[in-house]
């Protein structure tokens, strides 16, 4: 918590320190630069190790922390302040999907209407799973597909090659069988796709994509409350990493108690990262899991049962430069099988199960035209990576979109709303070649021509827009003038701050509240001009007298002897008052006017 608080303060008080020449950087570099190395060692590394089983020194900040990366790239006031600007850009970017989102919300509302009891339980739960684990989802999907009359499931026959035919694509299987289809969707890991298409047009981006290996060990104890703490579990940051390679531990019995089925057991899941290029045995990973539990949770008793699973090369690693490589993969896939190939899976946007399901659903429902036989006959040229096309060059936009954006830029330029560096002649952009700024060949003339130039018509000035610009300019000038005036006043008579400012404000309010109203609205002359030349001396004398009185009272309060004396005087005074009241009551009783108070 301390490192996070100091990291947030560092980001809020430090201007942008990015290197504009870098198109990407590692999460370690990004977090250390903006929030400090301690935030990465103790927080960011734990989260990324738990999700991707990889080190933040290798992972791409642009791909995995895109809102934070964009906030840092598009402003100079820090990442956290820039997130509001990024949220505004995201809302505008997602406006095109409003109709699709509305349809999804309507479908979700219909599902809730059909099964309200189930969705009430989902709303009340922080997490949920299946009684028999996540395999239930895969089994249900397989059963649903097999029940479809137009679906044929082939198992035990891996694909060995992909070929482009004149009007279709062909998938060659290991058993010698070939399947022809109008369109092929590949869910294979990235390095296994390229060899199926031959070496005529190899993809370096696909072949070089690294994968992480993970071992998952399920441990069961024949007793409850084995773990010393309650909760979902924990992740292991780099600062606490041990030789066992533990990524995290999940307290299954605490997170999902119904899966215990009432038995007196305690279930834990230990996740271990396996070094690249090494082979691990089941016995070795089981011993590493027990070592992790002994070191982290002080659990020394022998487990009742263990089950270890080694998943080699199971999670793609989004290393630095992943977004650019994804654009290369998008271009490469579009050239394969004459436009009849699409890709989905963990290598193309997210390793989580919901992300893979969403990617596949969007590909089928919103990109591929599978509802018309005429559409299937022609190549659809849909790769499944169309999202990457949102990062376009200006000359790749449509004519209408390019004119709209350029007109908006011109208005901002002419109104002076851009930052001063865009108007500077020595701006860094002026030193870049046109090939870096755009892929369009402009063919600028190297020397002016002697031919008479055609006179351009006078530009049409939008008066309403010009008035708005002038009003904004005047408003900006007035604001700058107020800021300069306030700055000058602060230099001449600095304002009190902190506790002194609050005390001064309270004194002023008290003076106003206790001031006696004057019957005469006109101030007397002696208040305006002073009654004599000795007014300043008299004021100074009165101030010194009050200050002396205040110091004497403060010293009396701090002197123990004086305090005891004042206490004794107060007690004596109270005693005399009580005796006086008793005498008055006795006199009243004798006169029959009252009763004697009890002693």
C-alpha cells in the first residue's frame, strides 16, 4: 500500500517523461518511469505473472496497459490525469458499436426474463463456476455442436496442410482425408499455423511468437481450515518470488465451497511457472507445490491427494512490439487461401476464456456473412483481426472521413488552440521524412516552376465559426490576465496558507460578527484620517499590551505552581458559594418558606 501511494503521488507530481521515438515499451519500463520500481516489483509483476505467467520486463505496455499507455502518450500531465481524456476517446470510438451493444443488452434482458432465479444468484455472487469444474463448459459446447445436423466433428485427425483451390479452401488431415470449405477459421496456436500453409510466404511474426508454460497442482487435505488466512488466494510478485517458481495460490474451498460437496476437506490450487526450454516431471512440480505451501502458508501436513497438470506452451506472451506484429499477422492472413482464412484464439487479443469466446462470436456474427449461400461462394477477406485497422494512417481513411478530420484540424490550427510546439519551426516532426509520417507519395516539387500559377479563389470564411473563435480568444486572454494579476498580487502580498489561513479567516469572521453597527452610514473623520499624529504609536502600544497579556496568560497556564494555586482558589470559591446557599436555605426553612437541603 505504501509503494502504491508513493507511486500515485509520483505520477501526479511528475510531468511526462516518455520517449516519443518509441512505439512501445515493456511494462517494467513504463511502470518504473511513471510510478516507480517498487510498484512494479510488488504489484504490477504479481498481476501480470498471475495472468500471463511472464515477466513484466518482457510484456508489452502498449498491448496490455493500453489505456494507461495512451494516457501517457497523449498528454503531459501524468497517466492518472490523462485517463479521463482516454475514457472520452473510448466512448467516441465505441459509438459505432452502439446498435450492436443495444441488441446484446436486449438479448441479455430476455435471458434474465426466462430464468430469473438463476440470474439473481449470479448477481449476488462475486464469482461462480461449475460443479464439476470448467471442463463442464467444453463438454456442453461439444454436445451442442454434435447435436447440430449441419456440423461434423472430426477427432484424432490433426490438420497437416492448407491449400487454396479455385473456389474453396482445402484442409488436408493426417489420415489422408481432405475437407473442403468456403472459409477456414483457425484456432491453432500461432506458431503451428504458418507451417500448414507452406514456406512460399512465411510469417516471421507468427513463427516467433513466444509461449509460456505453466504447471497447475491441485492439492487436497483431509481437514478444514488448513490455510491460516481466509480469502480467494494470492499472487506472488517478483519481489517475493522463490526458487519454486510459484505464480499464485487459489483457496478453492474458500472461494467455491459448494464444490467440496459437504466433505471435510480443504482444496488448494498452486500455479507454477516453468522456465522456457526445460522439461518438468509430475513429481518435480508436485514437490515444488508442497514447498510453496510450506514456505508461504506454513502448511507442513501431508496432503490426502494431489493432481498435477503440465501445460507446455499454453499462454502466448505479448512481448514488446506485439501490436505492430499483430498488424503484420493481419496483413499476412489476408493473403492466405485467397481471402478464405480467419484466425481466433488466445494469441490474437487475450488469453482469457471470455475474451476468446467473445472474439469468436464477433467474428461469426458481425464479420463473416454465413447466412447467405451466395456470400460464401466468394472470398470474404475477413481475417478476424480487423480491430487492428482502427490504427490507420491518415491517407488510409475514406475521403469523407479524411476531409472531416482535416477540417477539424485546420479550425483548431487557425484558432490557435493547439500547443505552441505545433507552431514551432524546429518541431521534431519537421526533421522526419515523409515516409515516416505517411505512406502516400506526395511528389513535392524540388524547385518552383516558371509556369504561371492558377489563381485560387478567395476562401469562404465561416463567420459563425470565426465569431466563436474570437470569443474563445477573448475569454482566454481575460483568463490569462486574471492569472497574471493574481500572480503579481501573490508576489507583493503572499497569501497565508494552511492553518494560518484558516485562523486568519476565522478572526476576520469574528470581527465582522461582533462589530457594533454604526448609526451613521458616514464614517467619522477620525476613522478616515486619524485623530492625531500619535495614532500609530497608540496602536502599537495597544498591540504590545495585548501581546504581553497573552504571553502572561500562556506562561501562567504552563506553570504547575500557578495552576495549583488557581485550582485552590477555584475550590475555595465554590465551597464559599455552597456554604452561602446552605445558610440561605436554613433561613428559608426557619421562616417556613422552604426545606433544608440534605447535608
